[in-house]
């Protein structure tokens, strides 16, 4: 099937800040620039304001793990398909995969899924097996989900927008650490705070960019540890602002317990920012040195202290990091293969 202009429906849970959301935002921008007709279905979110004017928006409760709302969402989209005539459906995350599976069954429109994380292996992943194709953002994700993916599956990593600001273009007289990401338990921000609390004899500050359910708890923890004056929680920031923080910081701390790829690490490496990261399977493909055991506060304290004293962080090979343009081109090529 060779269609010059594709009509694509993206199905997301919500559209607030997060790695998967930024991934889809970049896809929609790129596909729109290539002349494709793009629609986003989700429960809504702040990032809708950054969509191109040509993108269509449909609100459905695709974030709720409820059979009734899943069927409602699929039926609403199936009625709209008679108007929009989508060529392909692209789901992201688990509940949208249930919606897409039902929607495809009703309309006959082929669908693909992108797996963004090391999801728990349970019945919630069943729809993925029935997709016409699957994209994993890393080898680690594909290996983890292998039993739940269709035979036709590929790896297409998250693409990075080449930064306009570079770490080496700025003076770094102060020791400024940086954490970027959603503030959830899996991000391990508490580990970094506890490790830094053991280094009060050194001069340093920490900027935390991101929002999430753990923010209040983490702010309280920084007070309990006696480091609240050195730690600043800034909330979500637009991408240009994140880039400015990366360029002006000394080192990115990435203490996550689990990641599908580690988008913040890829962005930091692209900007030339040193990184100290957890030993995660998704990062081992890029790491050329030892990573820090996830959750081990004392090992994190040692790694951070070593950086303070020597400027030595972990070593990564970032030559293979994919750009957003490359990601969009590979994704478009995969759509045409599936169709």
C-alpha cells in the first residue's frame, strides 16, 4: 500500500510532560511537517498547546483502566473515523492499546503500538500481541516484552533534538547538579537526596526539574536531611529552559530504578553534559564504564564525591543517539511497511 499522505491517529493516556508525551509531540510535529494528516486522542494536557495548528485533537478517557471507558473511547473514535478516515492508528502505553485494539476491530484500520517502558508483565499487555506491528524504544524494552509483542516488531529509539546550547560553552565554577524527570518513586530522586546529604562538607547545589506525585514528599525529605537550602524544585519547564539548565549545570544525576531508555540521559549527552546514572539495562548499550547500582545510597554518595573531587563522571558512547528527524523518518517507513 503506497499512500503519499497518511492520516494518522495517535492514542495517548494524557498529554502532560513526560518522556512518552514529548516523544509523541515530536512525532506529531514531524509527521505534520511531512504533510501527513494527524489526530491526537487523549484525556488532554498541557502539551496540547505545543501541537502544530494542523493537528486535530479529540478528548477521550483513554487514561482510565476501566472496560466501560475503554469501550466508550473506542466507540467514540470509531464514529469519528467515518469523518477522518484514518489510515493507521498508533497507540502509546497500555490503556490506549486496549482502545486501539477495539477500535481496529470495529473499523478495520490497522494499528501499531510503541512500548516506552519495562511494563509489568501481566494481562494488561494482551492487546499488544494483536497489533499489526510494534515499536520498542530500546533493546531492553523489546527483550523485556518479547512474549507480548507481535512477530513484526522493531526498535526505534526516542529521537533527540540537537541542542542549541552546549555544556562546554559556559563557565562551571560552581558545582551544580541537575535532575530532570517526572517526580515518581521509580525516578529514585530520594536516593540522590540522601547521597548528597552525606556530602555537606562540599559546596554544591541541586536543581530538580519536573512535577509528580512525589514532589511534596521529596521537598519534605530535603528539609529532614538538612539540605533544603541547596535543593531547588522548579517544576516542569519548557524544553528550551531544560536545555539552558543542562548547558549551565555541572552534572546530570539519573538515579532511576527503571527506564525504557532514559531520555534525559540522551539529551544530556547530546549537550555534552557529564552524567552519573543508575545501572539500568536500557543504559548499558551506551555505557562504556561502570554505572551506579540503583538505590544504593552509599554507592551514589561515592560516585558524586568522585565527581566533585575529580570531575570524572560515567563514560558513554553517544555517537549512536538518534535525532528526532531520523526517528520520524524510520517511524514513517515502518507505517508504510505495516500498511
